[in-house]
C-alpha cells in the first residue's frame, strides 16, 4: 500500500495532463463506444450512489468524453457511452497506466520475476473463492 500511495503523484500527474482527475480516468475504463452502460450499473461498479455516478458522468459529458444515448427498448433509460474523443482519451490513459514507476524499473530481473510471480497468486480481478 505504501508503494501505491508513494507513486500516486506520478500517476496522477500523467492523468492530470489530459485534464482529468484520477476518478475521471477510472470512470473511462468502465465505458466503451460500442455498448452503453446504465447509470445504475455504473454506480454499482463504482460502489457509489446514483447521484454520484450522475455527477461523474456529467463531468465527463461536459468534457466531450461521454454521451448519453437512448435505450433501444426502454425510453426511460439512458445509456452512457464514450464519444470518439473519449475513446482516444481512454487509450492514451491506458498507455500511461502501464508505464512502470521508476522504482520498479530499478529492480533487477530476478526481483521483477519474483514480484510478477507473487502478484500472479493474488485474486486481483477474480471473485473471492
């Protein structure tokens, strides 16, 4: 945790260069241009209430990164999807996310392999068993 906190300013600086907050960048990862998401599904994923999800989407919409679209079968529901600018911005952010912090690049290959192997054992992105 200390390493993640200590290296956050570097990640946040890269995110900020695109005019985004860390929360904006995280929200973009939940969206695509092809399929839209309901506000309820976004709120559930982001573990926030619907009004907070609406606020986040409003911010992204004001920046031209997302748009609200009509649902195909339910007029009451709006779907949120990325605009072309949102797709480009998300791709740029994903490239930046995968740039390793300097501290990792300073490790020797044996330490990096050991770290990779240890992390592979963690249930990251996997449901708890």
